[in-house]
């Protein structure tokens, strides 16, 4: 209730407009015998009223909430004159005006209770002015009762507005808390998902993520018909490295080698730790020749990279062996692609290591 958006404004104005359009002819039906002249007069006034409303709705520089309040006032004000011109001060127009004012409270005038009080004052003033113009003089007691009624109504509406505004603030606070909790939950879920898909030592994707991505890339091939290549890399003699320099040094070597891998692949390539000292690189839309050149580039980069495991010692060096396979050239599915790449990897290791092999 603190503010309106454009759709709520138009919906509210439409409701008030229909209330006026439906209510005014009802007053004519019950309280006059000169139907046709009065309907013509009513049509002119309604055209004037619609013009005012359209002016409010099309004004882009005005404050929407203020314009809505004005539309409530002019609706009530004009409706009063319609009925007053026909009924000469009968009580039914007052109830009609009361209904429109209730519509204003329910749909549009939160925190603007002074508008209700102002419209009540306008009602009393217009009653006195029109009665004076038409020569109809209401009894002072009746006029005093009207003033008391609308003053009490304005004060009651002020209390309702204050209560509704406090409730709205509580709802907004609760909504803010729920949004914050939801954001924390999303962040936690993202963290859990990242932990489930990431190797904690190297920060690379794990084998679980690799299998999911491999299936997606196979499906992509079925749509775009472009090859998919896979590289398996293994650090040579890594067990001896751990036995000689210790497992902390082995962890450092794994991290450094992972960084070299990252520097020598594309953003769209998927680098994963297969397990132990083995790594997988998935190369979407890549043929066997390009994948082989990528693997050779990585092998040479690792071969010449000094790994510092202790600042008091000379840098160490490691080498890698690799196997390259291509889908659908070497395999008909993802499982077979992984098996073929693993076979050529062991072929490279059995033939001296520090080599990259592919299926001939």
C-alpha cells in the first residue's frame, strides 16, 4: 500500500470509473422521471470526467499516488453533483459518495488520510454552495450531522491507514528477511554444488562433473555434427616423486601442473582431475589433429617448468604422458572414448613416457 505500480493504478482507476458509471444511472432510475434529458446531461459530465482521468493516466511527470488520490476526489465530487442535481439533497448520494470513498481506502489512498479529510470538507462545502445556489436550505442540524459524520469517517480512515501502513512495513521487513535467507540458501547450495563438482586440492573439476559434461557434449554432437576430443594426461613416475620428496611436495607438483594445464587450453575446454596423478581434458568441437597439438604443447610446457617445493632446494621437474582420442572417429559413445584414450595413454607410458600418443 505504500506505492502503486502502473498496472495497479490503472486497475484501481478502472474500478472507480465503473463504480461511477454504474452508480449514477442507478440514481437516475430511482429518483427521476425525466430520464432522457438527465442521461444526456450525465453523458456530458461523464465525458468530462473521463477526460480528467485520461489526463491523470497520461501524465508522466506527475506523482502517480497523488494523481490516484485526485481521481478519487473528482470521482466522488462529480458523482455528488450528478445525484445532487437530480435529487435535491436526498440521502442516497451521500451513501454513493461513501462507497467511492471506501473504494479509495481499500485500493488507493494508504498513508494519505489527509486526502480523505480534504474530500470530506469538499463534500460539506459543495453541499452548502449548491444548496445556496439552488435555494434549498437544509436544516442546520442535518448539516452539522453531516460534518460530524465525515469528520469521524476521516479520523477512522486515518487510524486504518496507520495500522495498514505498519502492517505493510512488517510485511516488507519479513519479505526482506525471507529474501536474505533465500539468497543465503542459494549461495549455500551453489557452494555445495561446487564442492560436489570440484577437486579440493587442485580446484579443478572432478570426475563426476566430467561424466555429466561428456554426456552433454555427446548430445551436442548429435545436433551440430562437430567432433569431440579427449586428452588423458598422467604425471610420470609420480609415486617415486612422492616417495623421494614427500606427499606435501607431491601436492605442490599437482597444483603447479594443474596451472600449466589451465594456461594451455581454451576457455571452452573442460579440465578435470581424473584421480591421483591423472587428468582429463575435454575439447568440444575439436578434431584429433588439433587435440594432439594441444596435448603436445602441454607436455612441452610441463617438461620445462621448474617446480619449487622448497625454497631451500633446487626446483624440480616432472614430465607427463598423454593419450588422445576423438569422437566419433575413435569411439561411438562416451564410455568407449574414455577407454580408447586410456589405452593410448598406457601405450605412451610403455614406450618410454614423456610422450603423447593417439590411436593409429
